[in-house]
C-alpha cells in the first residue's frame, strides 16, 4: 500500500489536528488504509466521484482523546462497523452527509455536532447545534489545539500537556453537552448555588408553563431583576430567559416524543407556556436539529 505524506503548506492547516501526520490518497484502497490508520478501520464505497479522488486525513493522539480530520473529495458511504470502545464526536467543516447510529438518522452539516456512538449508561444527545454554548466552546477548543499543533508543535510534544487537553475536552463534554446525567449534575451543582439563584431555579421549574417575564421570577424570589440576571449568568452562564427557554424546549421535546394521535405541535407548545410559536420552532430546530413537526410525526 502506497501512501503520500501531505505537505502542510498544501492543505487546510487550521483544520488539521497534526500537520505532521497528514496523509493523502488517490485510490479507494489507499483512502481506506490512511483513514483506518489515522482514525478508525472502516469499509468505504464510492457513490458518485466528482473528478479525481482526493482523500486527506490527519490525527493527533491526546491520550484519552484523539482528534481526527478527514476529507474525501468525493461522495462516499462509510461503514465503520460497531464502535463500542469510544464516543465519536463529529463536526462537519463543509459539505453534508447522512449519519445513521442505531435507531437515529441525522443530517451532518456545519450547523450541528453529531455524537455517532453512545453506550449505556452515559448517553449523549445524537445532535447538538454548533451555535449552542457547547458547540461554540467545543469548536473554539478544537481550533486552539489545531493552531498549537500547526504553529508550536513542541508544546504538544509533552505527554502531560496532551493529557491536560484531553481532560479539558472530556470535562467540556460532560458538563456542557446534553446527556443522560445532565439533570443529575445540575442538581448537584444546584446544592451549592446562592439561595436566590436556587430559589429562582426552583420557581422556574415549578411554574414554567405560566412564567411570562424575568421580572415575575425576580418578584417571586424577592430580588431585583438585575440581581437575578447576574446570579444566573454566574451560576449557569445563561440569562434567566435563556434558562426558561432551554427548559421549555426540553419539556416540549419529551412531550412531542410521547405524543398521542390527535395532539398538535401548537397544543403541546401552549401546554408548556410557549406563545411565540414561530420563534420557538426555530429555537427547537437549532437545539434538536429538526423542526417540532418532524419529531411529532416520527412519534405518532
């Protein structure tokens, strides 16, 4: 098997985890080999070649985490088999694809981050918006690591530095991405919250369908709206209005998934206190990846 080491100046260096490991391939067999070597063994089928094959891949081992980059330059179908030993977090830089993982089928494009392998008991949401707090932080961190690798590779030559970045990636996933233990972690953090933030959070959860303003929440707790805003930003890195919105979207998502015949999206939105249907439909699509109507249609 013949492969080619790509010259760093000839490729999209800001996206490469490790320019020194960049490999290129121009045939199907070579592409399977270099991607299997840098990322994961897989089966590959060309669907509709557009010009010559132009596969490029790069990888950086951080210890418990690894960063991998791959571009094919042509339409392919990839079958990696069952990936049970690790979680694969897929960010699409350009182009579009369809990802099937278990019972889930999602569209992979730059607007979302896909978790393509999940195991019990820790299960991440399959699709997370790139413009969410987690998505922005995740891409900023990946970009920072790739920049270090391209400009000052000696920094990442240290095992301890690589392990530290690995730990940071894992901590960001666990504490910022939505998964099966997110609520338990939030409750644990909530035990150490200032009294007014804790009381406001509890009020929101108990009255989410009836809340109409941040001033209402502040009045119920006995503090000013500004104190409430500052408390939520410090505790949750989100405004009280943003907290209410995310809570409503989560409740709506669960309601849509368990909906019965005859129930409409509008009815379920109203039940959780949503009155701006079009705006929340956009919030929902950015958060979940599909419009509310699609989730409802799949459930019934």
